[in-house]
């Protein structure tokens, strides 16, 4: 599938741990960083602030070995499944998504966990330790890879 790059020649790249299913980070790729990622087997991105290519883990040693690359149904977002050699976040956190955000209308409704998953009212949905989301089948439809599924759904999925 061909990538639909935005007007700056970029596409968002979601990086997910292949073993746990946890979302590790969001970065941007251009055609060159995607090609380098495919050629080297380690993630490369485009820094919008520095206007330069960067190799994840080049200075920290926390490289991300690429296990699989997927493109969403619209072709405008990239999912990179990786085996990380260390924390994804520059703060030292496993995931860049470690900060909790509460819903304005119901601060008790959502709570985060250290691995970046989001859990809430079990009547609506509930998270699992591997970063997947399960819930009422009337609210959520399962995907072919099992990362989002309804109650009683398949317990297998990427990294499970």
C-alpha cells in the first residue's frame, strides 16, 4: 500500500511494543525515514523541530528493532511494531504516554496506568495489562488482530 503523505511529506507513526501491545510513542516519518527503517530494521523518524532525520536510540542505546510495519486503512498513518531495547520516552519512562488525563465532565471516570493503557468504567470498557481494550460488543467491534475486542473475544493478539 502506498502512504498518503501530508502536505509536508509526513505521516504519523505509532510505535507499539510487539510483545506487550503497549503503545510506546508517536513520531513522524517521511519517505526517507521509512526507507531507512525498512533497510536497517530499526526505527528512524523525521524531527519536525530540528528538521532532520533521527535514529531512535542513536545516543541512548534504546533502539527499537522493527518486527512489522503496518499502514492503516486510509494509508495515512503507520504502525510500527517493535522490540524495544529500553525505554521509548526521553524521560526514561517505558512509554511516552505515561501522563494521565482526566475527563472534564467526570474526573473519576478514567485513570491511567504506568504502562500507558487507559482504563475506566467497566460497564463501558476495561483495559488489560497488555494495553489492549476490551468492552461491550455492542460498543466495540473486534479487529482481525485482536487489539480491540468485545467481551468474550479472542484473547490472542499482537504480543499477547
